[in-house]
C-alpha cells in the first residue's frame, strides 16, 4: 500500500483527487492540506510515501515547499499537479527537486501509475507537456547543468532518451524497442554519463536544452 498526501488549495480539486485515489486498492490517502505550510507539516509527521503537490497556493507555494524540503535534506518523492499554463513553474519545480508532474485532468489509471513510479524511485514527465516545456526551454534555458558538449548519443540511446522524456518506464521502453530490461538499464546509464546527469528528469531536461528531442 502506497501512502500519499494531497495538497491543493482548491477544495473541489483536492476532494476530487482524494475521491479518485480512494477507488484504488493500492493507494491510501494519509493526509490532506490546502497550502505549503500544511504540506511541510504532513511531511514532518511522517508516514507518507509520495506527496502530491499543487504549485500555486497561498502563504507558501509549491516551489517554496520543494526548496524547503531540499534545504532540510528530505528526499520524499514529490509529484507536481499542474495546469496547462504552468510551464515555467514546472521547470522551476523540477529544478527544485520535484520527481514528476501531471496535469490535473489525468485519469485515475494515469495518476496511480505516476504515484507507483515515484514510490518505486522513478521519475515521470507527462508527454502532454513535453512540447510546451521544449518551447519554454528554448526560450529561456532549463537551468539544468551537465556536460557543456556531451559525447554524441548513438541512435539507440536517442531512442531510449525520447521514450524517457515521454514518461515511459524501463519496462515500457523494453517492450517498445524490443530490448532486454538489462539492456535498457545499460543504455540509460550511458545516456546519464554522457549528459552529465543523475536521473531521468534531468536527462530529459538536459536533452531539451541540447535539442536532442527534436524530430528531424
């Protein structure tokens, strides 16, 4: 059972998310909050595996929560819930340590899948916002560090990277590219090393910075 906390200042939205999650046998809602202070209190109380966090909230917003968690060296996975006009906030959230993001109109299946991925130590970038993030990155840069001129990726490494940016899990990449799971892990390790990053989220953002996800 994965224990989650849901923090959103819009009561109807929060109740809707909680109601959806109550339909899943694998998720337990361990707490609710309406602002960043509530979020930090829930994390401090313990017993949470994943925090679902809105970005735009009164008093202390989602970015401030992420920054505070990082300052306190708390590594709780945070799944950002956003809307279509939050592109720059999403980029800021990822820089501040969020492990993934979803739009608020996702299905129960997508939401549970994302929570499961984060609880298992993974990261998730929703495909629906990739193009918008790409435009934001091209306009202002992602702010993600890495090797200035990375070693060129092989065609297969690019294939794997594109699927990572689209939110595919290792298993889904394995099926899509007809590769053994161990081979996928090896490709990911090579991609991370070449890009100078340590996780999937930063790999995707670094790839956006470098134009590696553009179709030719």
